[in-house]
């Protein structure tokens, strides 16, 4: 597997991209904030399968964290990240410092699309403004053919797809399935904040999603009943706060009243000091 070439400057990055382009290679981009896990590696593997050159970016984006969020303690594990990327094979790692992305005087931001308004948008004001701004900048810097994101951040993937459509950004967005532990816990860089007891409680998110799916499969069509069951599961398992537990339309992200077609159950809750999100697609079968 190729050991990634690590570049820090825009000049180096653009040089490498130009070389790949002149060799007729397609480029796959995997934007990350580091603290990599199997979920990220599945995106890198997809990029390697679908594109000739794989570029992973590692940048903990300050503008997508709220003032009381975990920017300062967000895990920074560059050496381990590079080892993992060598194992799966990555051509280039772009790891800019803060002034490279947000130089002195930076003042232009993306106004996120409508699908950003609810859920994470409500709970984390400014979050998607930061995400869309940095992702658009990375798109502009790399000029990739395809960019890979995880289904785990379902709303983020939808927000980025809408931005790409609305602003005619010349990149295809691919969304890859959530990677889970064997007991169902969705992989997340923030899982490393959890101690054993909190990790057990964190499973409540997945269990609440499974409960929603089962209820719909048994014929329940009232979203309110399904959401009540999700909340009940979360409370029983002792999460410390529920931010939302909802059934939404997969395109508009508006809450549905009845589960008539493909729907996504979404959940966000706090366990100890850690805020977690998860989601599951639900397809109502015939009753
Ligand atoms: O999903 C993430 O890790 C981040 O939101 C992203 C897309 C890398 C932007 O900073």
C-alpha cells in the first residue's frame, strides 16, 4: 500500500493535483477532522475503488464548533491517522494549519441550504455554516471528481449535496454506509470520550432506532407513536439529554406525520459529557 505523501501547503497540494491530472488520473477526496476510525477508512477504501488518486484531508475545523463545544479537546491523533491511512492505501494527505484555511482577514462564509435549518442546525447554531464553508473551500482547493462522506452524519451529507447542487460545484458526492461496532454502536471519533458505563448507555441511540424500525415493520404508521417509542428507549437507557428523536423525509429533512415511504429515523442525545448522533433508514413494507 502507498505510504501517503503528507502535504501542508496549498502550493504543494495544487502541484500534486496538477501532476495527477496531467497523468489523466481521477481524484477522490475524503474530508476528515482526523481521529480516524473504520468509518473513515471505509470512505478511503471506496475512494480507492472508484478513483485513481485518493486525497484525505485532516483539518479540525474551528468554525463548525460552538463556543461551548469540544474543539479544544477534539482528539488530534495525526501519527496514528497516518499509520491507518498507510494500511488502507492513501496517495496524499492534506493537513493544513489553521491560517492556511482561515488566513487573517478571512470573512466569506457559505449560507447553508434549507435542509440545514432543523435538527443539528437548531441544536448547534452556526455548525453547518462552518461545515459548508470549509467543505466548499476543500472542494475548491482539491478539485476532486468525487467526494466521500458517511451516512452517520446524514444531515451533513444532505446539506453538502444541496450546496453542491445549488452552487453547481463540479464534484459528485457519494455517501457510504455507517460503520458500526458489533453491538450496533455507530463509530464516531467522539466515542473515545466515553467510559465503559457511558458506552453502554450510548447504545441507547442504536436501540431506539431499531425499536423505531421494528414498530414500523409491525405496521405502525403514526410518526408520533414511533417517536414516543424512541424517546422511551432513550430515557430507559439513561441518556442524560435527548436533543431530538424524529422521523424525517430523506430529501427535505422535514418531519413526517405518517410513515408512507422511505423515511429516516434520526436521533441526537447526550451521554455524560458526550453528544452523539445516529440515524437509520426505514422502509415501510406492506401491512
Ligand atoms: O464530518 C466531518 O468530519 C467534518 O464535518 C468535515 C466534513 C470533515 C468538515 O470539517
